[in-house]
C-alpha cells in the first residue's frame, strides 16, 4: 500500500468521524448522551465502509485519468453502504438510532469525499498542464531546427522573422497522429493543402503560447480540446491576431452532449443518473452562479470545462470567425473556422442574463441596447472543402 493511498484512507476515516461528530453536536443533548449509544454502531459502520471501499479501489489513484474514474467508486461504495445500513437497521430492529445522525453522516461524508477527490483530480491536472506547457515550449523552439523528416523542407516563399521557418501540415503529421486519429487527420487534409499551405500546429491551452509564435500563418491547428482553456475568448482573439483575413483556425471541443452520452452508455440505469446529476451540478451549475463560480474556478483553474456545441461555436463567431465545417471523431468535435473580421474589443463585456450591446444609432451615434442572453445555435454543415487557397 503506497503512502498516498494510506493518506487517502486516513483522510476518509477523518471525514467520517467529523461528519458523525457534527450531527451529534447539532442535536440538543450533549455528546456524553449520544456517544455511548453510538460507539459500537459507528465502529461497525467504519468497518463496513472500509470493507467496501478498499476492494473497489476508491482510495487508489493509479490508472485513474478521467473525473468519473474518481467519482464512480465513491458513489458506488456509498450506495452499497447505504443499502447495508438500511438492512441492519430494519433486519435487527435498531430503530433507536436517529435517522438524522445515521443518514446525515453518510450524506455529508459522501459530499466531503467528492470535494477531496475533486481537489486532488484538478491538482494533478494542473501539474500535467504545466508539463504539457513546457513540452510545447520545447516544441516551438524546434521550429528553428531542421525539418523532422528528410523529405519535408520549409516553404521557400514564406519565411518567419528571426530565423523561424514556415512548415506545411506534412511536417507535423507524425506528431499529430499521436494526438488525433487517422480519420481526424484526413479531415484536416480535406481543408488544408498538406504540402503547400503554411500551417502552425500547437497543442496549447494558453494564449501566451499563441502570441509568442512569430509571423502570420495561413492555418493554425490546435489538437488540444478548448475545454482545457481557461479564457476561451481571449485565446480565440489571440489566434485571430495570428491569422490574416480569410485564413483558417482548426480546433476541437468535447461537448456536453458527448459527455452525457458517454455517461449514459458506460453506467447502468440507476447509477448513470446519479453520476450525471453530480456532473451537471458541478460542471454546469457552479460555473454559472455568481458566487459559486469563484469556488469552481479556484478548484479547477478552468481545466476540463464543460460547454455545449452552441456555446463553443458562438464564441468563435464572437471572436471574428465564421465556422465553415464540423465533424465528430470519437469524443472530439472538430471545427474549421474561417477568420472573417478583425477584432473589435469590448472593454466592458457583460456576462449576466441581461446583456448590453453596442449598436449604431441615428447620425451614426453609438447607443446601447439591452437584451436577454438568448441564443440559437447556427446551422452548420459538414462541409468537406478540398483545399484552401
């Protein structure tokens, strides 16, 4: 048993004890009245919880990558524990135990464990993103080096400043196929000339990486899902500034619809609704509530955000792009966005349900109009462009 697993088990026992003491404390009688009556029941409950939690690897962290990998064992173990406690109470006629103390301890310890493992999950994701950022910086520096293959040479008609060379999509092919599937790569080639279009490929979640790239590109491709970008609009704006007008930005997103379908396909009927309810509250409600979203972004730093297809496409339009194609590959929705206009910055944007928009009024005077934040997703076609000239 590793040191980290031991710490998780100790933390789990501490959370149970704190929950138990809290619900005894809020009752009108003193601890001296309740503790002798509940000591054997509490020890039995603790033994049952450990006996259920350890075999299903609730406290293990190895092999767990997704958020659901941490949440499912927690919920599954508590369902078993709740069932066992109910059978003990009914089967052995232990109705003397107060339901508030028994079920309150189970519910509060469940919520505290969800909070604990959520913090650990996002802490680990932050460390991984730091490693990815360093690898991206290393990869950017390699643009000054020789081509990655002997038959791939820099495009002679387009030289970047400061000694950087401009490359085509073929230059990145081997690296891209480690990130995306072969069908997704062929989809890129249907929109980008693999040999002749000056292309910049970045696996980036920070606009700083985009802004530090030299020169203007004909195509920018980012195989990293936008879900891991903290400030999407600022990132898209940085991409906009690195493209000439009528140039392409190709990226991908994991939508709410895909995540819901994955949860419903992976788990049985009873559990899938519990998992999705927790996902919906944590991922979709917390980031939208004025005070709770500060807690959400403190915990997650904006990593692994959830978004609908309409919101992702709408943000691209807001940042000066026009989406000309999109296609689903596995969990990722790839989009092709054409830069349509230069950016006009709103220094005082509104994020509440009632938004304020600038419009041109009589005598070309700038006026403000107010409207409810209602949007209808644009009708997108899966356009298969042959190449981009």
